[in-house]
C-alpha cells in the first residue's frame, strides 16, 4: 500500500498528493455506491485505493469528510437554482417529482438506503444548508425574508423525499406525472408568494 503522498518517481509532491486524493475519492464513491455508506469503513476505502488509512484522515478528516467532498462535487441543487427566475419553481418541482420516482444517481440511491446513519444525517444537514438554503437565499436577494422563503421551499422538497423514504410515496407516484409536477410547482409558488412585498 502507498503510505506516502507520492505516486512514483517523476511526480512532484503536489501532483502526487492530488493523484492520491483523487484515488481515495474514486474508491470511496465506488464503495459507497456498491455497498452503502454504513457498510464501508475507512480501512476498506484505503485498501481499495491502495493507500495507508492515515491519508484519509489527513486529506478528509474521516470517512464523513469523504462523503461531504463527494456530495460537494456532485452539487445537484445549485444547478437547479441557477437560471431564469420565472422557471425556478418548475425546475425544483421537476427535480422533486423525479426523486419521488427514484430517479437519481446510483450513489444517491445507495445513500438513501443508509439514511438512518448518524454520520450521513450530519453530512446531509450541512449539505441542505450549503447546497440548497444558502444558494436559494442568495438567488432570492438575501435578507431575512429570503431566508424564510428558502427554508420553506427546502422544507417542502425534503418533505416529499421523506415520504418516499418512509412510506414509498406509492399514491403520489401513481398520479399522472405532469399533473403531479404542476401541483408541486403550485405549492412551491405559494412558498415564494409575496416575496417582493416582504
């Protein structure tokens, strides 16, 4: 196993560190996707990447730091928020309905099965703020009212996801998709209603 930061002769220290870091991330992503977050230890990731487990702590702080970095790189929510203000709620509604139907990356589906893991919950809490509430607040112009609207939108989005995880959202998924999307869009519009008057 590679206990150093290098990747062999000819590679500079910085380049070697970056290659090692990328190898660890790739191994973690693969193992989290195949086995779920809770079933994978830092030692298993290190062995898969061919590095000393101490390097995971050095670069990422722990397994949780690896997941945080992987999710940051995936960054789904900022892409939904950016764009025309008039179609914001439509984009968010389409995303929410696609998640109700289980349409997500293989990694996200694997993480859904580990949703009760305390580490995973802590990572998601941070991600909800940094990847959805904060960008949405900024998109809406900032301030107390924007934060409240961003939080309300987030609550609705998370509530739909929670129904799918807990109960399966069978009744919702049985509805005609475009009609359901329009209904979710209307609810999201209500979350932002009178924003300019606040």
